C-alpha cells in the first residue's frame, strides 16, 4: 500500500489564486504608485511613470494575470496519492 497512487497522475484544475479567478491583476507599477501615493493626481501619475521610463501613456492598471494567462484557472498534474492527501485535509 506504500505505493498507492504514486504512479497515477491526475490533472487538477483550480481557480487561480493570484487573480482570484478573474483573469486580471493590477500592474505592479500601479501597485507601487498607490502604496506611495494612495490617491494620486493626474500630474503625480504622469511624474511617477515618467520616472519609470514611460514617456507616453502609463501602462494599463490591470493586466492579464501572468499565473493563469488570463484564463482564470491553473492546471497541474499531481499523483493520485497527493490528491488523496490534499482531499483528506479538507
């Protein structure tokens, strides 16, 4: 019984934990800006992104989640044993 499920793989699909299943996340520079200035004016936004090398418009505030590529789901292969252990902890 020691090798139960150790050679059987199951594909597990789960809601993405990084974006919460919405498919988008905040661009890291926008997060940095809001940590420095919680309610920035347009001039402060422009100055911040100019310092970061953006000469024109700033990047979009929300971008496709890099973890799930905007699909809202993550998938991984796990052994049947690992799945059994995960489910027994629930």
